């Protein structure tokens, strides 16, 4: 049976420099989801042309718009790059340029040219759930995202905050604190019988 071996991480995007190469529909989609999940992300977008909607969205975040053709000079100081032009050779060139510089790169709709995938994300306050289909089915990730948005209670952030405050009051070493919190939260996963 095939298995997803990706390692999920949550990035502090306000401390990273992100480049999106492409100003069309896919660039808009990538920026939309990035800013929805991480409104404080530091982003530069490079393309010859941009959709009007992209330009409007860029004004809501820390997004710098550069009207230019892709050039590897734009990789300087970047930590992560998303290539999403409608020109496959340019996207692949971005990939190779990033690999030479050890920059993480995602080429939209081209899994072999990706160091990471941008999965489905559900955010409710401090709780964030990331969903990956190993790059196989973005539609499935979308449907799972919609499911979790519906089933996670709106007040789950209150629970997280209350448990954080309670954690600060627990005495003992790390293992004792973990054991206490495990007992307190066990009810979250116990199945209820009717």
C-alpha cells in the first residue's frame, strides 16, 4: 500500500521571504491561500502581467508586486518559491535555479518539481489542521478541508487557551505534566455511547 511520507511543518512565514513567480489565476490562488492561512507572510510576486484581483489582494498583505519576466536574481534572499506561470519551461527553470541555491520550491501542478505541497488548511483561532494527499488529489484535500471546517467547533480556540492556562498551573516535571494533561483531554477522543 502506498504511503504519504511527507513531513508536515508549520512555517513562520512572517520571518521568511517567499517568491511567487506568475501573476495569473494559479498565482492568485496560491497567494490567496497563503494569505488566508498566514496574513503576515512576506511575499514578492514576479510576472509580466497580473490579474486585477491579484493586485487588489496584494494590497491587503505584505506583498510586493514586480512587473518583470522571471530572472534568477529574484531568488536572492528567498527561502521558499512557488512557480506558477503558464510556461512549463520557465517553471522548470525556476525549479532548477532554486535547487542550485537550496531554496525550497513548488512548481504548481508538477509534483516531480516540488519540494513541498500546499495542502488544504483549516484554521480556527490557534488550532490549525493541514491536509495532504501527497500531491495526488487537491480536490480531495479541498473536500477534507471543508469537512474539518464544519466539524471542528467554533469554540475550540477557547479550549486551547484554557488548557494553556491550566498547563501553567500544573506542578511537577515534564512527564508528570504530560500525564496530567493527557488525563484531562482524554474525554476529547472518547466515543460517546447513546
